[in-house]
């Protein structure tokens, strides 16, 4: 009887020792927390890179559509995506569906505004494509038909939806001053150089107390798509030059 009791006690003691102590549990929890702190930002970065790749693919498809349109019409279209002119109810769509088969190519994965399928609701153009220096010089113009026009909030490449309205990114006309050093870099001219900015996507920006952070994706006339700091794009806009 004594031996049996002793065996049971030893066995129970062995079972007790096989569990985790409080210190061990806290250690495991701490390790999991550290791994989560390391892995989650990496996963977020990988996800953002994938979205940027999808956006760059959209911009490349837009460039191909613009090239075909220009070959046929001998000029660049007034817009990339559909819009409704002020005082009208008719949609004007230069590229879709003849040159751009799917409206999804006009939608950046980071743009959470609007519906990429129905292209509703609409946002009215409130600001031209311009840098602060352009506005100060009052030397900026745009196609008159775009004055007060409405674009879909899902359209990520004609403009950028801000708290103040839809801010244009694509425009054929950007300065009226022939002596402007960037005058030749306008889409309205017959043969703009390869370093001419077609449009840029600002939906990959991050807001910080010091201003926009992250990168904008810039499409040039050459067909190249480059990442440029959002702070640089906020300052230079269409005047930015390709690297190298």
C-alpha cells in the first residue's frame, strides 16, 4: 500500500512538472508579441508593393491606350477616363471602350473612394494641375471643357480626390508662358519630349505631420513609370523630371 501511494504521488508530481510555468507562458507570449511586431509591418510593406505593381501595370496600359489614340487622332485626348462636362448630362469618354477595354484600369488598388464598376459617385474638378509657383504666376490653364467637369471618384489617374475636391493630374495644357523652361513638356504639343509627365498617382501617399510621405507613381511620355517622393510631387507636380 505504501509503495502504491508513493508511485501515485510520483506520477502526479511528474504530470505537474510537465505543464508550463507562469514564467514560461509569459516568455512565450513575449516572443509572439515580438514576432508580430516584426512580421506585421513587413506584411504591410509587401502588400503595398503588390498594390504599387498593380498600379504601375494600370499606368502602362493607359500609356498604350494613349499611344493608339494619338496615332488615330493626331493628338492626345482631353482626359484619360470618362467625365461629364459642366451643365451637361452626357458622358465624354475618349479612351473607353475603344482603346481601354476595362474601367478597372483607371482604378488604383489604394483608392477606396467611389465604385470602380459603376463609376459613381462623381466629384467635381476643383483645382487644376499646377505647382504652387504656377498658381502664383497665374500662368496655368487647362482644357476649357474641364472647367467644372465631374469625374468619378474611382478614377485614380485623371486626378486625385482631396478634401477640397478632385485635383487634376492629367492635362494637355499646363502653362501659357512660351518662355517657361517647361513649355515644351505639354501634352497638347505635337511631339512632346519623352520626359513629359502624362499623369501621376497619389493614392500611395501617407499623411504625416510634416506633410505627404511615401511615393507617387509618375507616368512619363516615354512609357516609363517611376516612383517619386510625394513631397517632391507636391512641390513640383508635372514639372518633375525622370531620374537619370
